[in-house]
C-alpha cells in the first residue's frame, strides 16, 4: 500500500530539486585551481545526498508496490542520473559551462552513497545472501575506487599549494614534482635535468631545460604563484645559455586584476648572453608597470618567459626563480 505524501516528504522533494540550482548558481570563495577542484569534488557528496533523498522518497511514495528492496536503489540512481544530466544542461545558458566529467562525478556520488547505504541496509540482507559475499565485497571495492578517484585531485592540489607556500620566497626551482602542477609550456618543451657541468651556481640538483620552437609565442608559464610579493625588493632568476651568441627573451608578469591589455602588465625584454645570466628585476618596476594603475603586489597571479617568433629552435637552462 502506498504511503501518503506528508510535509517532510514535500520538503525532501523541494531540497532535492534544488540540486541543479545550487550547482548553477554557487559562487566560489576564490578563483584558483584548488577552489575549482573543491567545487568539482563537491559534486560527489551533493549528488550522493540527493540520491539518498530519492531513496527515502521512493520508499515512502512507492512503498510495497516495489517488491524488491534493491529496486528502490535502482530507481534512486536513475533519478540521480537524470538530475545530473539536467543540472549540466542547465549550466549551458548560465555563467558556468557544462562538463561531462561533472556528470561522471554526479553519477559516481550517487553510486557510492547508495552503495554505502545498501551495505548497511538490514532490509537488503535477503538480497545479499542471494547474491553472495563476493557481491558485497565488489560493491565495497567500487565505492572505495569511486571515492578515492573523486577525492584524489583535491588532495593533490592541496599538497601542491602546501608545497608552494612552504617554498616561498622561492617561486620555481624545478626540484619538486609539486611544481609541475603550476607550470605549463606553449610552443616549447621543458625537461627537468641536472645542470650543465659549467653551471656551478645552481642551488638545486635539478634545473629546467627549455627548448623554444619557431612559433609565434614559445613560452613557459608559472601559474598561480604565491600571490604576496611584498616585503622583498627583487624578483630574481638564473638563465644559463650554451649558445654562441646573445638571445632575447621577454618576461611577463600579471596580477589577478589584469585586463588582458598589453599596457596593464609588466613586460621586459631580457638579454641572455652565453654562459650564466643572473637576472634581477626590481619589484618597484613591476608594481609601477601598468599604465593606468599600480599592480597589486599582494595578488600576483602568473609570470611567463617567452620568445616571440624565434627563427630557429634553441635551448636554455632555467633555475632559482625567487624573491629577494
């Protein structure tokens, strides 16, 4: 016999239907890799709780008309999957983009939370006995894998930010695997290697071997540096060249308020002579670089070192990007 719909059930239904609204309109406290991955990971518990609400509603509304207990779980999972699709499509017209991986997280959250509930649901004992012990172990393994894979990116990025903050005032040194999460190249190839034999001043055991390609912009970028560059006078780094002649690179530094205009950031042409080059940029020059404002030295976002339309492929070595 079907149960009557009461006020708690209505409230549960309203809360469940609010899931796509939450996903579409939530504002993150910060705009960086960590907060974005936290938001992505949040799909798992959010849809996990949504699926449990659907389970309660299925049991209350459908009652014994659904004879097999596990069918309530199937119904709840199906509804969660449909809601996941709806929530992603609803973001297409909003300020956030639809993402198939978010849908995967939604479904993973529903599967893991419903699976946990199944493991401790006394009314599922008959089904578990019929399916055998291996079925229970398989469900537990699936839950573990889903939650581990879902949480891993957040743990990795938290570790990367922890290392970044503890390495300060070093910005980039090529000695840590954590740094690779903040570095990217475009039209260039970076390999972390031992320093050339003649480069005796390198502080670490490893340096960056950067090969520039003959494209419009060949560059290395360090994203989301430690934002606070106050309390120091210089931004320094070392460049070692085994080339026979002088080359020129450009250093670009931006804060979080950069408006993508050329005159709203720091740009400086760097001369690189054969051998070791120790570069020191006064932070005052960086702060006063934008034409219409001062750069916020507590909110530095990124810096790049690039070659503009190099004629040929060439290689240099980099290390010891830090504040002094």
